[in-house]
């Protein structure tokens, strides 16, 4: 089994930062999605694709993956750089 571990991104539709401290473990799809012949919806028989495990830290997610023999790829979070400027700079 393969999985990926990443930090939950900030919701782009809201200014709040709720739940951005969580780390997510998602399984990589084992088979490709195919269209349903009757409705045309995309689906597959892989049920692990629906599983999303949440952890308080990267170490906890990595420990879970190691405990159950899941080969996980950790996607590191890039450092956030703030551009500090004054409101008056908009009028120069």
C-alpha cells in the first residue's frame, strides 16, 4: 500500500485558518477510474481511495504508516513568507 502525507491547506474561500494544523494520510489509488456504462459517472472498485485519516502532527501520521507497513511519501510544507507593507504604500 502506498499513501501520501500532507498538511491540510488553508481554505481559499474563507479568511480563517481552522483545521490547518491537521496532517492528512491519503491512500494512492490502486486502479484507474472508469466510466459507469449506465450513468457515465467515474468510479472504481478501490475503496481505500475514500479513506482519509487525520493526525495532529506529521510524526503521528508517519508513525501510523510505519506501524501498519504503509509506504508513505511526505509532502513538506513550503515556508510561508509574508510581504509586510504599509497601507500607505498603495498610494505611492
